[in-house]
RNA sequence: GGAGAGAUGGCAGAGCGGUCGAUUGCGGCGGUCUUGAAAACCGUUGUCCCGUUACCGGGACCGGGGGUUCGAAUCCCUCUCUCUCCGCCA
């Protein structure tokens, strides 16, 4: 969430920047400042009363010790009124804090100054592109036909076991999954990321810290008996490693990579656009996360974008990089680049990665800070990116590399798959 | 799942109703000594909120929440977690 002090000191600027994200902050920002004023005022009054009570309590203690019981008892009576006042103020303070918090968590992150205005996906800005998308679809099959043809991914059996969106990967399909995961992890290690294996279920505090709660709870599977959420991305558990921590400045940046299965309910987003591997309830992803100094986060973002681009080049998949417009950005992000690969059999671009800088929006929620050389404490910046999500990579690999002789595996992946071709 | 014990500052570990934000040790930082280092000695060492923002002042925090009391790290209730034993088990 945004920092209160920043909101107070830059009220107009905050409202203007939120408008880029198509969020009308005129009313809520005013309310937040008003509630914070009330919070401060109440806090001040409460502190004063506590100070008085503390003084009297100490005096009573001394009186008892010196045997002046009568005087002590007289003093006791003085405190009862103070106690009532304190109780009242405390209740008001708690209420005010809760109201303030409820509003604060509804305000999205401010977009970076370079984020273009825009309504939705159609207004995203194409930053760069690489490779030659095959536009002639003559004789090319979409991946949902290819997986049946070669019997490598089985949606029907997945439906029997779990439901739609939970495919069973078989034979070379299963081995391709494992190969991609290992390839992505090894590449990240080479690029200096530390590998971690996080839990796949998280508590509410973790989901709240990265911004999945309170807004997007309908997108997560929830294990009600234990009140745990299945992770929609490894971003959640990996970033939460650093929750409530004060890091040493010289240890920054922290760079982690994690493979995990990801679970998404995708409530209300099913349709023909999302056939086959285009959208699943369970999928595999390798995620990179960085915790950086505020002065270095945009440099880190560029580095992460370069890194993801390198992966796609090694896989020889034509891609383009989009800078998301305000209207298409996520709630928590300050700047996001999306990667899309060309899918020849469907004749369209598929989003395979999203790389974002959250600045201190997540850090502020999760109290992720660092101490500088002077001993001062500041919020760190958090970033993450998919590197990469498997299903659409697989879709694109299958569709782009199909031939009468089968599906050709890109050279960089062959050491991991142990085969060069799917099919004959 | 059953029985018992516990949760205190970066770590270890005292305190069990009143100068306790907390003894002490280790670690960290600064200094004396030394050609340099080690050792020794001296000093310093948490976070958050509010006011002043040079200095400083007030408040809160001893796992979370609630209660008793003039006053709680200390007593009571409750939740969570950890450890030991038993059970179950990859």
C-alpha cells in the first residue's frame, strides 16, 4: 500500500497519477487524510493521558513504599477518570485505524512516470520485438490438436480426476515439462539467482502482504479447514520470505528463483479464447524475485527484462515486449513489461511473462526494510517476473515447430529433454 | 491426534506485581593500547507512533488478542507457534 506520509505531502500528485491507472482517487484520498488527522489527534490525546496515568502510578508506588497508605489511596481515585478516558480514546483510535486501513488497501500503487495512459490491452505500447512470426497458417495446427495427435497432454483424463483446466501431461509431454523447468532454473542460477523451494500453500498474512488479499481472494483456491491459500504464483511465498525483516544494505539485492506449481481459479474468465493450454487452473512456472535498494530497482527491472528476453531467444520463439498502459496494469505494480510469444497455429500472441517493479508498495504492507550505513531504516523495493510460465511456452513451441516429421525441440532444450523431436 | 514444558532485544539467557525497555554473556559499532593485528580495557548497541526535526520530549511494544490492578515481561483467560514423550506416517 501507499505510504501515508507520501499521500499527505503529495495529495494532488497522487490523485493525478492514480487517474492514469483509471482509478478515481479524489474522494478516497481526501477521506484517508481526514482519517489520518483524526488518528493523530486521538493518538496525541491518548498519549497525554497515558503520561499522566504513568506519573500517578509511579507516585502511588513510592507512597506505598514509604508507608503513606492513606495518601496513596487518595491518589488511586484520581486515576479512575483517566482510565475511562483512556479506554474511550483507545476504542476510537482502534476504530479510526481500522477505517483508515480499509481505505488504504483499496488504493492501487502509483504508476511510474513513464507509464502511458490507456484503457486496456489494446493501448499497451510495443517496446520491441524479436524473431519472425509465421503469419501464414496454411496447414498449421493449434496445439490442442497437436497434443492429441502426439498423445502428450490429456485434458479428458484431467477432467475425470479434477476438472477442466487440470491436464495430465504424458510421455514426451511430461518430459518436456520437466526439461523446461530445469532449463529455466539452470539459466537463472547462471544469472546469479539463488534457488529456493517455497511452500505451495500460504496463510492469509502472506497473501495480504503481496496484495492477493483482500481484493483477489476469489482468484485463489482456499483450504477452508486450515485457512490456507493455494499459491497463484511463487511470488507470494518467495517475497514473503522477507516479510517483517530489516535487511543489511550491503546484502542487497536479494535475487531468488523458484519453481512452483501455480493454482488459479480464474473465476469468470473461461471461454473460447482460453482453449487448451492458453489458460489452466494448475500450471508450472519458474519465477524470479528481487529485493533491491530503491535507487536500483529500475535498473534491476531492465536487467530482468533482458534476462527473460534471453530465455525466449534461446528457445527461438518470436516475441514482443509490451509496456503496459495504466488501464491494463495490476493493482500492485508501478511498471510492468509483458512478454508475448507468437503462436503460429492460433495466429496470435500469447502472454508468457510479466515483469514488474512494485517499488515499495508490497514492502510497505509487509514491512520489508533495510538499514543504511547511517543506521536509518528505509523500505526496500520488490520486483518479480515469470521466467517463465510453461503452458503457453509449450503451446507456442508445439505450434511454431510443427512439421510433417514431428515437432522439433529447440537446440538449447535438447540436453534437458533427451530427445530432439516429438513424433516419428 | 493424546500428555507435559515453553515463547523475553541479532543470538544465548536472567527477571515471576512498582525507578524494567528490561541484569549478564556473545556478536556488532566506536575508542585506548599496538608498526599492524590479536588479547585486554572503556564506551555504545531494538522497533513503531506523535511533537520538535539541531538537541530533545511524550507514548507503545518482553509470541498475538483480551482481562485483573493505581501499576504487568511478571497474575488470569484465549489463540498461535516451538520443544519433549506417545500414537500415526512419506
